[in-house]
């Protein structure tokens, strides 16, 4: 069995990690599409589409699990993707006291 630090089940840690997952997703996709025509625009449009779909995806998760935190995850990831387009980079692990 693995022990999860108490900090990692707090809402603000989960929110920060979800945003970071969105940022990472954008960075990985930009690298994957590098050199292809309209790569930046395609990634940005995909991020916007995911943001638009995230409330519905979140509502489905909420209905399945009954957990608001689980329901908000797709919204935070999509926000992280869009924020990454504007230079946001939450370096969550650079602040050990927040882990």
C-alpha cells in the first residue's frame, strides 16, 4: 500500500495539480506538433474546445462519482491548457512546502 501525503488531498493542491496537468498537456502537444502547418493555432483551438466542453465533462463526472472535486478536474485542466497559451506555468514542485 502507498501512503498519500495529507497535503495532496486538499482542494488547493488538487486544483494546482489539475492546472499544471493542463499546462503540461499543452506543452507536450505543442512539441508533438512542432513543424507542422498551423500547429500553434490548432493547439490553441483544441484548448478552447476542451474549455468549452469541460463543464459538460465535469457534470458527467460529478453525476458518476458524486464528488465535486472530481467534477471540477476537467475544468481546471482545460483552464490550465488555455492559460499555458498566455505563458502561465505553475511550477508546483518548486515550492516544497506546498507539496
